[in-house]
C-alpha cells in the first residue's frame, strides 16, 4: 500500500488510485470515495454483482481493505466499523456492496416513517416495495459523509445499473 500513501499532485485517472495527502485528508477521502464508486460500478457490470468490502483509512491514508462475509447483517457491519473507529483511531471508512433500499413515494409516505423510526426494516418489505442497489457509504472523523446509490436492474439474465443518486451531507453513523 506504500504507493497509495505517497504525497504527489493527488490527480488520478479513471483507472489509477487517488493519492493520499495527509494535510488534505477530507479532500483525499472524497477522491477515494469517487474513485471507489466508479470502480464498484465497473466491477459490478463486469461480474454482474459486487461483494461487500470495507476500506479503512488512518490520518496517513489507506490501511485496510476487508471483504465482508456474505449475509453479514448491516447492523453487524455498522457495529464493526464503530469498534474499529474507537480501537484503531481511524480517520475514515468506505463501505461498498449491494443492498436493498426504499425510495420515498411521497412526503406523507407512512412506510418511510416506519423505516426511519425503526418499526420495520427494508428487508421486511415486499420485493415490489424495495429496490436493489449498488451502495457506497463514506464517512470521516471530520464529519464528511457521502452515500452513492445506483439502482440495479435485473431482467432475466440481463443485469445493468440504472439511475444513480449521490447524497452529500448525511448524518454520520460510524463517527458519532
């Protein structure tokens, strides 16, 4: 990983990893999130799926790339990241994988309120009420939080990515 930690001009192409600049950690992890989102889409379209992977960063840059075992519950992933943040002094984390999500139908959507209040989980919904997506979440100690969601379209054997959405400024979950 030494090549990922060298200071340089922090430029990168679509196929090369971004450089980490310790004096510009927030900008560096945001570039990593953008890079990993593009890579996740590329891998997904090539492999027609994407494993869950955690990328962990310290102040000096990337320190760990960890595959998440299949069928690991989202709550377990969150708990593991929070524990790593406390025990290892992490600067940031990026989680990439496939997930189910729910898109708000209107401003008075009762299901959305139930999900937000913890009365139910997305996995409890009927297949027609939830959407499969390629998911990336980045958080940092400085309060950065970016979530990228790309809809997965399955039509028989054909698999593609549909409309994508990026939300910048979500409330941190791992660094609170």
